[in-house]
């Protein structure tokens, strides 16, 4: 085996171990199974002297390493001793930008007294707290419930939840922190939207540009769910890809491809800063950049290791990401879609790379469609029921997402120079947003629900069909060439 | 020369189309704004906003001056309601009035300060004890609105409309009870009289009754329909044609049966924001129309 294959397959098997671990595979059981399989292949090797079997023996052992790593990380996370359901008094520091909703704000604090565990507080919207604030908190800590919510919080490294605890402000963070500075920028961007647009549109634009659903009315959230468009306000690599690639399109219109590419990556990094540099956004950005590179490079084989390396790094930092982070899955599948499905579709319709069309619409459409096809089951299962109309609503809305983001950021920048200048630009944003909201609400009302249910079987069948299609196109191509 | 120019343009046809399209859209938007400016409503419109358990009234005077009295509790509802009343591009409110510094009246104003340009902020000068009052002061400071302290006898005049401040006076300002410091307003416009009473109790109402205010067309019922307000003496003195109770889900039993029966006793039509949602009253000088959402 060549060295890059060794790297690829070892990482892959390790990741498989992490997936098993996330799905609840026991340590002891997986140890014995891995040992048994490893030993079997080793014996096979002894008999046949086929080197491949020796490799397999080693790789299977790596699955166990993956399971072990996941378990170890989980145990470390749960090692903090927290007296649940007891009246507690402790000092905590706010570790992330508080999530301000209409009727409450959600704050994550790190408590030194509780072995540095992260606790989520749900408190009144005012007084409003900021990143870095030190608070005195008293109340009862609860274990998150139900299981899905607990898993979600565990992924965010949050251990317990407190509903309306008594909170007293002690002090602000004195020293300068980059994160605090970036959060300041993020807030000022959101504030400028709220200054210029009506509440609904402002909240929506904030969601599109910076992620999150704060300020959304329950009805609108429901409408987004029904129309299958919630994912546009969940910052994922998929979103960053859409945006990055629009930015790239604009730059490459005026500049050379190489310079445009560098500028695009730079814009994504700036964007990550503005969006608060939270772990999930950083992951999204890395995936987004990878997708861009994938599309630029267009060579799938040289790319395989880069993808697996990135995922490996993410899994080592936080192994819960692989199974419990929908954003990650979206990014990953979109990436695969562009890498493998896009060339297949191009072959199917005999589209050549050069025939771009006005504003290279063919190119854009192709990429959107291939990414979209690859993520559909995840979109549907994670963000609401399966609705046939979601495909239509997404096709209309997705191309407008980068436009709205662009106008949004321009508005925010101009706002700090001239209120009235920004006001005029915001009218363009207003038209876009009103149109999108109209589309979302229209398709929410006219959603045609498919009651297949998004079963495990459906997902398997769907991806099976996609893989079959890709392979078929690949083979056809071979025949044509030779 | 034109030929050369034309040739140049046709070389960059794609860019030219985009630029032209963008300009057209911007033009259309700006013209729409100019036309909207020409259309000023000459009626008086009073909105009793559905903000849950709290108070918020939004008045548009004939001629278009906008006045917001209180902002309800911190739940984002005042903003949503304002957004549904005002045109999407209108980001300005002329006057914000805080009746008194209790959270169910002022917390919603924090968001209003953060999101609208405000001409002037009118209040009694009494500061609140609630922890969120600091957030209000901060938001007010950032907003840059003018602060005006008002008390009994002050008057706001705009064209044919006038708003007279009936309370508080000095002795009330010194009261320990925050409700006593409420700014009480009498709006006279389009041959109609409206009373905004905030959270005043019977003690103040009875003094107002003694002033012979005459019949009132619309009453913002005091203190969400509490039984300690809307005294029989007061209600009998002003005989409101229309009574609006701003109330939401609460544990105080608001609005109380006592208050409801005192109001219906003088033949008043009662509307409440928990059942009727936002109540809008339009007065054109000859008639009064009530709309429920």
C-alpha cells in the first residue's frame, strides 16, 4: 500500500470507530470484536502471506482505537461532579456570545467550582449580559432532557441546564480578548440590521448572515420548517460554500482565478471572525473552503486525503461532531456531492466545463443541484418533515442567500459611515427579504407532505441510488474514452 | 465618438446589464419612497398594542406625528406590532413616553430605542429599581434621543391635536409607590378625548375625578384592570364610551370582575388585548371606528 493510501484508510477506520462509539458501541464488546477480527485476518495472513490481509488486521484494530477515543472523551466530559437538582451557589464566566431571544436569553457559563463544567442558563432578556462577564448564580442545575437535547448540548460541551436561576452581575472582563472583540463586531452588525429594517426582516437577515433564529416568531420558525428552508439560518459549511462561491464568482469576474480564490478564502476567514468564531462556525468555514478548493481543483483523487485529514482533526478536537452535528453532516455531504455527483451530472447532460453562460449560471445551477441532491435526506430529517415543495422553495431561495448576505454586509459597513446611506441600501435588502419571506410562507402553506417517513431504509436506498448513478456515469465515460 | 463608446459598452455587455438592472431597482425603490411621503393620513389612529401582560399604546396624530406610550414587557412584541403598523421603511418615531419605570411598561422600550430613531423621550424623571432599567438608560444614551422631563400642566401641541399632562405632580413624585408616579395623559384630537392612565390607583383617579374632566371617549383602563384602580367615582365621572384593557396572561386576576362591572355599569364598550389582540381605533372627527386583530 502506498503511504497516502495508508493515511487515508487508517483515518477512515479510526473515524468509523468514532461513529460506532457515538452510536453507543460498548468498549469491551468492541475490543473483543476488533481483537477477534484482527486476529482472524492476521492468521489469514500467516496462511496466505497476502500482505493485504495484514493491513486489514491493523486497520480493524484502529476501529477499536476510534471507539476508545470517543469513550475516553465522553468520560472526561462527564467527569465533572455536578450536584444535580440541589440548590447551588457558584460563580461563572460567560464563555460565548449569549443567545438573545425574544422572551429569554441563553447564556453558557463555565463554573470553576463545578470542575470547569459548562452550564446553560436561561434567564430574562434584560439585563443583557455579554461574553466575558462574571456572574454569581444561584439555583438548581438540571440534567438536560430529553436525550436528543442532551446529545446536542453534549456536543456543545454543555453539562447542565438552569431555568431562571438568580443571576447577579459581578464584573466585566477587563483584559482585551480577540473573541470579545469579534463578538462586538457581530453584535454591531446585527444591531445595524435592527436599526434599518422591521423586526421580522431584521431577524431573518441576522439569521442568514450570522446564523441563529433569535428574534424569529414561532409562526415564522414553523413556516421555515414546513417549507424545508430552516438550514439557511444554520451556519454550516454548506452555507459558507454557497456564499464563498458567490463571492468567488464576483471576484473572478474582474480578477484572475488565483487572486479571486485567495480573496475568497480571505473573505471567509473575515466572515468567521464576524460570525463570532464559535467552534461550529470555524468547522463550517474549514469545510466551506475545502469545498471551494474541491471545485477549483476538480481532481477528486488528489483531494481525498485533504478531506479525510480535516475530518480527522475535527473528530480529534470534538469527536461528538461526526454523528451529532447536523451542520457537519450537511457540509460533508455537500462536499461529496460536488466532488463526485457534479462530474456525473455533467456527463449525463454532456455539459462541458467551458460553457458557463450568463453569469456562469449553468455552473452555479450544476453545483447547487449536485450539493442539494447530496444533502436532501439530512435536510429533511433534521429540519422538519419531508415536503415535496421544499425542493422548489430551496431552488428559489438558495441562489438569493449570498445576494442577501452581500447586501446585508454592505449595509452594515455603510451604516457605520452614514445612517441614511445605509437606509437606502437596506431597501434593496428589504425587497429581497420580503420576497424570500413570501416564498417561505407560501411554500409553508402549500407544502405537499410526503408521508413516506424518512426511514433509515429510505436514506440507504437514496444514497444507494446516487452511488449507483455516479458509478454508472463513471463507467460510461470509461467506455467512451477507450 | 458614440460608435467607439458603443463598442466599448458592447464589449462589457454583461456588466452593463447588471449595472443597469441594479440602478433600475434602486430608482424604483426611491420613487416608491417619494410617493409614500406624499400620502399623509389626516385621521387620528390609536393602537392599543397586544404586548402580553403590560402596557403599550401607539398613537398617530392627524398629520402623521407618531407617539409611543410605553413598550410593554421584554418579549419583542412591541417591535413586532410596530412593524405591522408602520410601513417597512419607516424607522422613525417622533415621541416616546414612559408612563412609569416598571418593567411591564418600559422593558419593551429598550428594543424600541435600539431599533428606531427617536425624536424625544418624555418621562417623569423618576428612575426605576428593576435591574433592566440600566439597560434602558444605556439604550437611550446610544440612541441619542432628547430627554424631556414632564409633569402636571405640561402640554404637547401639534397642529389641531394637543396632549395635556394631568399627573404626576410634586407630591406624587415623592411617593414610594412607583404606580403613583405614572404620567397621565389627556389627548384631545379630532373632536375626541382619550385618557391614558398607566397604572394609577384609585387615590389619584379620585383627585382627577374632582377636576371635572368631562366625558371621555376612550379610556386606557388603569393597571390592566386591577380592582384597586378604575374606582366607581372616577368611572362615573368620566363615563368612557370605549374602555380598553391592556392585559395578558397573569397571576393577579387582571382584569378583575369588579373593574369590568364598574365599566359596563356606565355603558362602556370594553375591549381587552388578551382576547381582541391589538385594538385599533380610527377617529376622523365625526365617527370612531374600532378594529380588532
